C-alpha cells in the first residue's frame, strides 16, 4: 500500500534549553510542514510560570525575543519552498532555543474535503500532546 505524498508531514518540537551542557529543557513550541501541500506552521507559547518553576533564573524577555525567529517573519527569502524554510528553522543550533530531531507523520484526512483544515487539526493535536 502506497501513501500519497500529501498525507506525509514532518514536525519538530521547539525547546528552551537554558544550560546546554546540562541537556535539560522544556518544550515551548512546534514546527510542522507538508511539502506537497506547501504548508508550514510554527507556534511558540511561553508559559512563564512553568518556565520559571523549572528554571528560576530564566530570562523571559530574552526568550521572547529569541523565539520570534519561529514566527517566520525573519526567514531568509520568503519565496523559498516550505521544505527549505522548515530545514532552516529546524537546523541544529547551540543556543538556548533548540529543535528536536524531525519526525515523520501521516495525516488521516480521508473524510476531510478541506485539506488545510485537517493539517491545522493535526498541528493542534500534536501541539497539545507535545507542548502543553
């Protein structure tokens, strides 16, 4: 059985890693991409109480500023394909904001005539499961 390419997606979790050498982190966001549908979304939610409870010395203002990267307003050349934007956003970094390895997923939208809505629902499901 072959799976249509428009049902395959990739996602990665955005993490706050205050001390890289300790490898402790808290999940703060999600990036998801479907190449065939040319669909890409990223969302970061900073739960300040949770972050401060785990990392009392966290600089929330600095974290807010750095996490703006994932709003994709500053992504180089806005005309590049979504898969290249995704690769750029998920590239390995050594800063306090890191991204998990990219994971594949399979969309189950056989009953859905509005394909982007099903991507949005899958994004929301993963965000709740992995970040909140």
